[in-house]
C-alpha cells in the first residue's frame, strides 16, 4: 500500500513539473547558455537535469518544439555531473529500494526545458527505448 502511494505521489509530482510554466531564458550552468543547450539536444541526447533534490539523468527519445519524450534513469547526483558513464545508468524498480526510472514520459517542451537539461553524452535511440513512446503514440 505504501509503495502504491509513493508511486502516486511521484507521478503527481512529474505531472506538475512537466506541465508547469517557467522562464526558459534563465541560464543553465554558467558556461552553457540555454539557447545553445537547447540547440544541441536531439533524439539520443543523454542530459543531466535538475530534479528538485539534485540532478538526474534522462535520455531524449523524441523531441520537437512542442514536446519532449524522455526516459528517466534512476541515477541521482548531488552536483551536476559533467560526464556520465553510460554503463552505470540503470532503470531500477519500485521494489528494489534503490530508486527507479521511467521508460517513457511525454512532456511539454516548456516543462522539459524547465528541468534545465544539459547534454553530456549521446546514445542512439533503440526500438526498445521507443516501446513506451509507441504505445503512447498509438492510443
């Protein structure tokens, strides 16, 4: 019962921040202007994001001016990493106690930009990555 409630709260939190409004013109880290970071984000970009408690990692699955479809990894950091070893990224599960990721979440582009994403790596998007997106798209 507690796990279900935690999952509900987490989902509500994601919905709130993904559809929120914010000032996208704020700077990302001092050396990366927002416009430059936005220009460099494409399908396959691995980005660090601000997650409210520190920093997380996402993979961009599909992105355009209106929306972003992302995969959220369970990995969390106290400070924004400049590099990420892709072999350390994991999804976890809600039952393993070590946090969990989400295979697909659709966001308005403004909501995604509010997370202040900074690309740190690239990995081609696979058919497996797109399973959740394809289910969403075909509904």
